[in-house]
C-alpha cells in the first residue's frame, strides 16, 4: 500500500464510515483522478455537490484532500472535501469552465500548496505590474510567493530586470532561470523538498511547461513556440494536474491566464502594501480619503518623496480592481436573490390559479 504522506497528507485521526482519504491529482471535466493508499483511482462527485451550484467553491480541485467511497471495480465516489490550508482563487463570471450558472463568482484554481511560483518571462512581455498583481493574489492564497524569471538566455543582462523586481517587492525571493540550459534551477531546490507542493502561475508563453519538464527530468508537457511579434504564446496546459517530481515535491500546473482577476484580495493587498498603509495612521482624520484633506500624511509623503508616486498608483489600482470585483459580486448575489424571489412568487401565483380579475 502507498503511504499517502508522500503526497502531503497529514491527517492522523481515525476516519469514520469506511471512507478512504486521497488527494486529487487531476481534473478533466467532471472526472477526478485521486491518489489513495490503494493507488490511483478515478472518481466522481456524489449528488449533494450539485444540489447548490452557487457553492461551487466547495467542489474538489486539484490539490484537495478528499474522503471517498472506494469502488475497486468502477468509479469511486467523492464524499467530502477536507479543510484547505491554502487555496488560489480568481474572479470568474463566465461559468463556462464547469458548465454551471454564469453567476459563479469564485474559481478555485489550486489548493493545499506551500509555495506559489509566479512565472514571468524575460522577453518583450516582461511586466513588473503584472507580477505585483499575481503577488497580491498569491499572498491572499496562504502560500509563500516566489518570483521566477524565466528565459534568462533571451536577454543580454538579466540582472537589470532582476533588480527591478527585487526593488519593487524586496520581501519576496526572486530567481532568474533558463529551463533549457538548467541555469539557476539549483536555486529552486530549497522549495522542492519531499512532501511540499508548488503551484505554477503565469500567463501563457512564460515557460511553465518548459520548467515542469526540466524539473521532471523528462518531457511531460508539450511546449508551444511563442509569437515573435509580441513574445506571447498559446496555451499549452489545457487542464489542471498535479505532478510528482523526482525530488518528492509536487507541482500543480494550471492553464495560462491572460488576465488575473483579483478576488476578495483585501488581506493580500494589505500584506503587499504595508509600507503604504502605514501612512494612513498618521493622517489627521481617520476617514481621510487622501485626496485633498488637510493633514493628510499620504499627500505629504507623496510631495516630499517619502512615498513613491508609482508605489501609490499600484496600490490605488489594485484597490480599485478589488472594489470592482466585490461590487460586481454583491450585484450578482442580489440579482440571484431577486430572481429566486420572483420565481417563487410566479410558482405560487400559478399554484393559486393566476391573477384574479
């Protein structure tokens, strides 16, 4: 029998009801691959998961630890999703990915990871602001963010962008690597210890598949060529999957995301901009909006250079985006509630024979 601890499972209390613990390693549509002490099994969800599609946040995701009813001759049945120690979410209003209502507000991308590798390539598409947006959501997730600058062989001097990132986020480790030559890969060894889980995040074309192939020491993912005109690539990862590395660490690879929507990121923003919010306590008024109020410490810091304008603009931009997401979330929740009320009223009216003239 396999020791599930190699997949990061740490629960030691007795499990009731004959349920079998496991970790979700792959998701394709509504079919799950789960690693258990009895080996790899395929599983589906029990019906209760579908009764309230608005709670799709509780659907199992790659990285989740679950309890299932084991079936040795067919699909096992996932009964319970165990508490998550970390999760990465993004705002999602389409609902197309899972085929449910278009008012789904949160899309869980990965769970139960220790490190978030934020990948950004050192080609023409290099963008520090985008890295900072990923960083905010990574901090919100509960994992430790690590910035990985890929394709170091494409620039004459990668120390310039490396310094730019380091100055922008001085409290986060930053590494420049080249997956094809192996340059800098040894710097990642401290994060890739047995039982640890890493999640890859980054836009398509940044080299996630190449890095995974290098860490796996053989090709497990197809690599697409990027477009010369804008240094961007097509999506090479089409589904989420957990890979076991030779080192004993695990990697969760996710489909490339063109845009990362901040979702419920208050804590992540606060953690990433503590230097900015420190000024708020020095303002004369506790409800200062930092626009033109007298005694505003933020305006004074911006004027004398204590608070860089670019830093303040990054903070304001992320606050605005997060507010937009939350406002839209509230609107959709209210809309669903109104639609439910209207539907119930319509059914009741029909039951009572319709309008009386």
